[in-house]
């Protein structure tokens, strides 16, 4: 038989099939596969259907950890384990709010995490209105004795989510300030951008102050309350919030790895957070994030062993204080790590990439940016953060890359009953997976010097 001969162009597809390592380094081939892959959607569909909401430290979050371990095993991951930690656990109770005078209205309300209880009989008091958090801060100490503070604001839609930082303080620290001013309770305009009667929950911190009942009302209710106040008559509101604390309970980080061929190479950490608030099913925040990163890691794993180990983490108890991220950083430190990445901004399409890498890695940045360009992703000069859960690790000196999603509509859904599976666009999710798999395949096989530069912990 006459032996066939092959030209170089003919050999390329055969070589890619014969060498998973070569296929892994081909962004076009990896992206094409990701854009047809349903693994991420299947994960978030299963998580929200079979578990539902996953409030930090509760039995629901524990069920989610068990589900995660089984799911990761079914996807072919190995060395799956749970690293436990404890945290104080808060759960909500009954939630009611009414304007009682001068114009009675029922309002849609939800308690903020760590809110105190009004007691079963509720609390009725006059409203002290503050158009902004700055106005509340300027109030004289003790001037709100016996009153319910109401803080408003006007959060706007932004693609990069920057309005959350600008207006989120009403929730983050508003209740603490109101307590310091002597308020009996506080209600805030929901930190969100939708006009549904869906109040947005979220954590707040009283630091060393005295907790008071603290809640958010829906944006339509907040604007109606403003109109009532504008009539110039004293306004009274009745609240009933009966949350409670359950003491110190267990949560945990679910961890698995794709072992690298070089055991001495600093590792890549990726993931999202498994817990969610309890009003919806946690599809967008952050079922999508764990699904996207897991699907991307599986694509890289299936393409062949990478040089660097990729550690995938489904972080626990992020929503109530980034407990999982802090527990991981305290246990593992920065040494032995290279880059940290997290998906925790919904499931919108990725539109830009940000870097925090050591000096001398311009070529790596360019390689990544060029590989992402076909997906409609541009390079940014903004420094990457690594995401909320990786924040403690990054502050210890670990490098970071952020794949920023379009968050224009994210705060319509954030921490609301509307955070459900139907809000996820499967095609946008596939674009996310394609971007993540591209970056992972490059950094996990790169010879660039991307080892962490450990620093002393702050404080």
C-alpha cells in the first residue's frame, strides 16, 4: 500500500486531536466548544430547582454543600472536600409595614441581615426623613430618639455596577448610624434599580453598636412615602419585623482541584459563592457564578492536564460577611498562589477584562486580551480586585484577573424575590464560559512569573 503524505495544514487538526495540550492552547477551538456547552446552565438549573435559596449557615446552605459535592463528582472532578468554618447565623421572621397616618398605605418590606426584632407587637413611630445617607450622618446624636429613620437615595443603572458603591452605604452603614443617632428603627429605599414592589434585602453591620430593627422598602413604596412626607404633615409608620439569631453554626467552602503537571507552580484559584439570600432562589447571585466557573474549569480539564493546578471553590456564607473568603485566606495564605478570579455579578455578557499582575507581564495581558477579542471583550486599565470572596486573598498579595459582566440590569434582581432561573440568558452564560475557559487555559499553562508577592496582613 502506498503511504499517504500530509501537508502541514492537513496535520494541524490531527495534531490537535492527538494532543489535548495543543487543543487547550487554541482559544478559537476552546471558545467554539464553550459556546455550544450547556454545563453551566445545567448546574444553575439543578441548584435552584433541587435546593433553592441557600441562606448562610442554615440547613438550606448545608443541603447545597452536599449537592455541590455530588455534582462536582458527577462532572469528573476529584479531591472534593468541604473546609468548614463557623459564623453567627441570622434568619428572618414576619415582615410587615404600614403608613398609619396621615394617609394609610401598606408597604412591601424586607428585613436587612442582622436586623433586630421589633417584637411580636411591632413598633409604631413618627418618621424622620433623610433624603440621603449624608443627611442622616449630619443629624445630631440623640435627635432621633423614639423615631423611625427613613433614608432615601436615587440609585441608577450602570454597566459596571459602580452605583452600588455610591448608594449601597444606605444599607451597609445606614442602620449603624441611625442607631448611634438614637433611632428606634430604620427603613431605607431598597438599594436597587427596579420598579417592582420587590424590596431588596442584604446584610448590614452594627459593628459595636446596638442593633435596631432595619429594613428596606420597595422603590415604589419608598417614592410613595416621600410623596406623603412632602404633604407636610407628621407621618407615622408601623413596623413588624421578627428576625432572630440562631447562634454560632457551621458553614463551609466546597473545594476541588484540577491537578497541574508542575506541583511547584503557584496555583490558580477560581469560583463563586454558594450561599444566597432567601427571597429568591439565588440563580443570578450567585448560582450563575459557581456554574460559569465550574463549566469553564471542566472544559480546561477535559482538554488535557494544565501546567498549574486550578483550585475551584464554591465559597460559603459570602452574603453575610464574606466568611468563606476570609476563612480560606486565613487557612491557606498567599504563598503558593498565583492568580485569583471570581464570578459574582450575575450572568450578563462579559465586556471587559481587568488585570492585577506583577510588573513585566504585559505580554501575558496582551495574549489574553487578543484571545478574548473575538468574544467582544476589551482590555481595561482598571485594576482587578479578584472578586469579593478572593478579596482577603488578594490583600495578602495574590494577583487577580476580573472578567467584568454587563451589570446594567443586575440591580433589578439583586437580593430580591426576582432572583430566579428565568432571568438567566443561556447564550450569555455560554459567552461567559467561553471567556473564562480562554483565560484559564492561558494562565494555567503560562510560564510567566505570576506568583503571589505575599504581604503582611493589614491590622
